[in-house]
C-alpha cells in the first residue's frame, strides 16, 4: 500500500509537469518532502512488522500447554506478593525432561506461585523466590492470552508481547523434581537492578509497617504500583492525579532538573574552589550530563518500564542537543524524541500514556506562544505573583489541551483535576518524592524519619483529595466520541490556545460542546442488544432496550485487587458514559457469577438487585433495593418481555438445593426473537421446567447452562429450547475443562451455531427483525491475537 502511494505521488508530479504547471525549485522541494514522508511511512511499517515478526516467532508449542515442565532459570523481575502467593517473571536457562524442548520454549515467561491454602506463613518463611535467584521449578504453562472486550483500555496480550513474555503459567507442587533454590544470586545488570529494587521496597515496607499509603511511597521510589489499594486508585482517578502515583515522566524530569540545576550551580562556582572548572567544560554540558545520569538511575529504579523509558529517550535527545549546541527548536527536539521512542518500541502508540505524554508537551509548546508578556517584576512579591501566574497558565494550557484526548481515550474527564493537580504536583514532586528517595537510601533512624514524614504528606493529600472526589460533579462521563468529534474539539483547542492577536479565541470553547453532549443512538422499540462479556470463567451479560438496561451476573472474583466488575464491567460502562442500571440479576452465589457484584454496586447506581442470594449476603446488604427472583415474575420494557422461569418460591424454604439449583433463569423475548439465560441450572432443574413450562423454553439464543458442564444441557432440554445460537462463557483452559467435549459436540448434533468467549472474545447480539452477531476478536482483529 505504501509503495502504491509513493508511485501515485510520482505519477501525479509527472502529470502536473506535462500539463505545464510550475516546476520551480519550490515545487521540486515540495515533491521531495512528500516522497520522503511516504517513504518514512513505508519504512515505519516495515520496521514495526520486523519487530512483530521477531517477537511472535517465539511461542510456546501448543502441544506443551497444560503439561508439567521442569526447568532451571532465574527470577528476572521484582516479585509481587498478593493474598494467595506471588507473581514474577522467569528467564528459562534449561529444561530437564525434554532437551529438544529447550529450542522452542520461550526464554521469558510470567509465573504465579500460589502458597498452600490457609497458610499463615509469610513469603520469606515459605522460602519464596527473590529477584536474581536461580531456581529449579516444575511449571504448567499456556500461551499468552487475555480477555478481549470492547472499549477496553488494557490489552493484556499485546502487553505480554511488548514485554517479550511469550508464555504464562504457575508453579506446580513438588513432583519428580523438587522446587528448590540453586543459587542465591546470578550476576547480570538486570538482576542487580531488580535486587536493588527489592532491597529498597523491603526497607520502605519495614519503616512503614501497617501504614495505609506505604504502597504509594514504594510506587514513587521504584515504580511498583501494585501495592496501591484499589480504593486509593479510585480517588486518584477521580481527581486526575493518577499519573503522579508512580515514577512518571514528570517525576523523572523534575529530579533530573533539580540535580542538573544543583550541579550547574556548583560547577559554575567550581565547588567554591579556585579550579576554574567552567574553563575546562561548560557548566551547561555538565548539568545536562548530570541530569541524564540521574534520569538513567531513576528509570533503572523503575525497572526500565516502558513509560519510564519513554521519558528517558526524550531527555536523552534534549541532553544530546544541549551537549552538541543544537538546541535550536523545541519542536524538532520533540519530534526526534518521538522518533526514538517509536523506533525502540513500536507498540508504544497503543498505550494512552504515549499520547498523553507527547500531546501534553506539544500543547505546552504551542500554548507558550500565547503567554502574557508582562513586564518583569523587581520586588519579591511581584516575582512570586509572576511564578503563580505562570504555573496557573501552564495548568490551564495542559488541562484544556488534553481534554479532547482524555475524552477519546477514557470517556471521562475530571473536572476537579486542575485544583487537585495544583495541590498534588508541587507536594508530590518537590516534597514527597525527594523525601522518599532519601529515606530509602539513608541509614536508620534517618531513613525511618524521612519515610514517615513523606507518608504523612501523602496521607494529608489523600484526605484532601477524598473530600474533593466525593462530589458527583467531580467527574464528567460521556460515551467515547467518534473521531470526527475529537478532531473538531482539537481544532477548538488550537483556536482557544492560539497566539496573541488571534481573533476571538473563546470561540474555541464551542468546539468542546459536542464531546459533552455526545450520546449513542438508542435501541428501537421492540429491539434489544445483548453483550456477552469475556470475563474468563464466569458469566456477565448486558441487555439493553430503548430506555432500560439489565445486567445478568457480574463475572468472577480474581483477587482482592481485581474482579469482573472492576476489571471488565465498570471500565466498559465508564467508556460508554453509563452510570446507571435499572436491574442487576445475580443468578446465584457462585464466585464466577457474583464475584464482581460488590465492585459494581459501589461503582454505579443500581435501582434493583434481583437474586437468589441469602438475605444476609454482603451483596444484598450493599444493594439499595433487593428482591428474590422467583418463577412467575414478569415485566415489559420498551416492547421487550422479561420473564423469570425459575427458581420456585418454595425452593427458598428447602436446604437440600445447592446454589446452582436456584439459579435465576430469565427469558427475554422481542416480538420475533428470544434469549434464555439459565445460569448454572443442572439436569434436575432442566427436567422440572420440561415437565411444567416446556413451551416457554423455546428460544432463539441460549446461554449454555453451567458453561457447558457435563451436568447440564441434556438432549431433552436442547430439543425443547431449539436454539439457533448457543453462547459458552468460559475461560481459556479453565480448570473445569468447560465446555465438556461431549456437551459441545451435542450442540453441534442439534445444528446449533456455537460461540465461545475464550475464542471470540466479547459477543454482541442485536435482536431486531433478524439476529445479528458480532465477535470482538473478529471485528477487532489484531495480529497478536491467538488463533
């Protein structure tokens, strides 16, 4: 395609010349630049393709998925401790069972090691791995896989590809080979960095035992954000300061600038000696070199994470320009930094941080032309006022400049972000971060004092942010806009921030209005849209009519930090500007159906919870209004009929039934099509409905009962339902082996179109006069998706 564009440009140029158009030096120069632009695009495409081909060439053989493999290798990352165990990256050096496997086995993998159930021992007492250690481990691996859902801001599969982690898995218990440490430390630059990060984290956690924001201090020192509580992330996101709770580009730049300025001052004064050091080397070059050294050290503390690397590349370009005396154009420097970033990491363009970082700098460069040129102030008060005006102007430019991009990426914008950042940026960058860095390296008791003082300021800041974030107006949400609305808003931004003399800049504000009043086209009366989310091994389906929304189940509970509600459902709802559900149906108490309910109830308004849960359940207590689902309940929304088919009211008085048996079974019917949602009912419940309400079971689409287990989907039941389409909401290589092969084949024997979320990703069904089906992994195909 790029070659076609290049040839087309040349042919157009020749045709213009034949028609007698001017062929001056300027015309040739324009043609030359156009060809260079197209050729650069071609080279960029080839470069990114080479990266992808090389990274994808390393893949775990499919036949080795789910088999035990004993390997020897080195822990290559900082282990992360969680409630059930720990996670870490592992670099494989050799295998013990099959020598031929070593040639095809990925060298870099991501592992989880689960501790014994109900173990009261700590990771150190169990003898868990630490960074840089060589271990012999028995593993069970699988190829890279992640949930695939619309409007998801995080693609786990491409993240694994970018990190060169070409397999994931977990450590198996001791078998033929014992899981054991072989060497306490294996020398390499990466292992030294990771061990140093582990040492600093241990020092901080020891000094701040039981402190609620110790995870924030750890994030600021070594860039490990995994210790920050989800409740705190909610506050940081609502106030727009989440970019500060890590080793961000701002922190790296600030620390490099501070140390560079300090060295510039000392060098200019020759460290208060008579050495005349500036005569040997200019102070500006020494400051640039010092700033780069500090930035490199700080990025190393961050484990050379991709966002930190991005900042390092940008600062490297600036330092090189200053050293060579070529710092003539800030825009040229920015473009060169952009080139370095995409050359070294073509996948950087897939992450919001890339666009936010470069657009913020570009907007600041553009907005600098519109700075007020007030006369210099000689008195101290006037200088302070000038600094405050400059800071306010900068915050205004960044806020307005990033507003369209923030809406495009996240579908929401923090309205209190300018105020929150005005408080947080100086406090975090100039007080908390330096104190945390010094406290992590100084000897005790000075380290304890500094870290506790830094924690005090973090705690104070969070309390203020919590007060700001509790108001409903703190965040504005709207559906993610189409690109045309984003482009109009960006034109308005350029108009608003244009240089002095540009007419009526305030007119640019009107270009923002389409972003905030943007809304989706509603469903027609008598039609509905159903989205079956890819939540792993669990169920979660959103049913939308013209004016109402119902969510059936909430996905599984993954860990204390994550569940189907917080990881999949709430991000999706936020991206679409949905803040309200009319009804939430939790079919029963199993973890894979109710695991995300508490997060969902805490994160959005739910008018009614309908469930078969016990009345003393925490989920029932968290709901504003609750009713037990029971056969015979029915209602109509916008020409769509909803009817609960089971359980019977009498079943709640019996103790003999498992939660599966009381699954809320819901049938939803449009004038021409229908959907049956049976939860985890089993053969007994299927038979009961066959004997009592068999005609009501007839449905166009069936959500496979119990994920296609061997205890459900009897032939008689399928014969009564007569589905055209069956959806299996299952996790990739789940431990229950759902759907069972014989059950999956049974659907095929009945001529049913079978769809699986582990293969299709999220599945969207449009119920109109006909049934339209969309599979996310097909509609949103990416070369890194497993096929």
